[in-house]
C-alpha cells in the first residue's frame, strides 16, 4: 500500500501552522532570532539569513511576538518622601446646636464610704430668737405736771428679763418686728392721757375724756425695732387732772409685748 497525497484536512492544518509560525523547536525567550522579511513566510528549504553584527542593537520584541504575555509592571512611589510639614491649626469653627437630651442612665454602683471629715470651726454664740413680756400695775396713779413715766409692780411674763421693771422700759434684744398693747382703766371725772413711747418719740396715744363713769381703754401698735431700742409708757398732764385707776384686788392696768419676726442677718 503506497503513501498517497495528504488529504484536504491535513493540508489546512499544515497551512495554519505555517501562518502562525508554530514550530516544534525554536529559540527560547531572550535568544537572537534571525530577521525575516516582514509579512513573508519561511520555508524549510530556505537558507538561514546572515547573522546581524555583534554591535548592532537588538530590536525590542513586541508582546505579540513573545510566546507568552508579560505581566504589567506598575511604578512604585514612596509617598512618605512626598509628605509635607504639619500645618498650623485652623480657627475654631462655629459651635453646633445642642443635641437632644439623652435618656437617663442606669444608677451606678454605690461607692465606698469616705473617711470621716475634720471638725468644723465653732459657730457664733447662740442668740435669742424670741422675746415676750407682760406686766401690770395694782395701784392707781395721778400724774404730776408734764410727763411722768408709768411704772409697773406686777410681772406676768418676762422669761428673758427684757423688761426692766424698775425703769418701766422694754429693751429689744434683736432687730425685728414687735407687737405691743396697753390697757388702762379711766378714773371718774378725770382725763386719761398716755403715750406708748419708742425711745423718746410718742408712737401712739391712749386717750379717754372725763366722764362720770370709768371705762376700760386699750391701744395696740406694731413697731420695727433695732437691737437696743426701748419701748415704755408715759402719762401727760395738761389743763385737766390726769389719772388711771387700779386697786390691790384686781389688776386694771397691763402692758404687754412680744417679738413677731426677727430680721434675717
């Protein structure tokens, strides 16, 4: 059986190998390749082209002529050498709006008990924050010419000794508001004229006209006093006889007072 001419399929395969330039043995990457006419084909029977001179520069091989694609190489830049100096701090911006109040957090764990503190300095001496008195007179009194202080002989209330029975004066222990009341019994056919005095000034007057009947008369007043101010009662005789009545059995004449509100320091 003789060898016949190659069939159509083999002819196409051989032509494809010739066009693609694929061969079983050939130069490796980096070896010199003899130049061929551009666009031409090389047959097995063609002579090898003369080698190029040693000092001639080898043309760069295009990626399409290499047996495999080369990886893409990207340049590396060290950004640390490109960093500049730190700039100055800029101006403070406008404060933003206050946010909504958040929910109340959980109660924290109770801390340990602290050490006992040192004793404080002594406080100021205790001062009286109250004052009251009530006195009376059991004997009648006819006033002399001019002014005459009204003295008392009976003490109902004077716990702190703020009323001086011998002088007939109440002395305010501290600054504040005080209330006072005076009650007397008039004498038949005689005038009754008395002043409630604040220091040396008449604050209010108690008066009763002469009458064939004796009556009870009263006067009250509220005064703003300073510490040390005095309040007392005096009789005043004018053209008529001035008198007040009392006896050893009943007390008809009383003078009372008390502190309402002390001023805050």
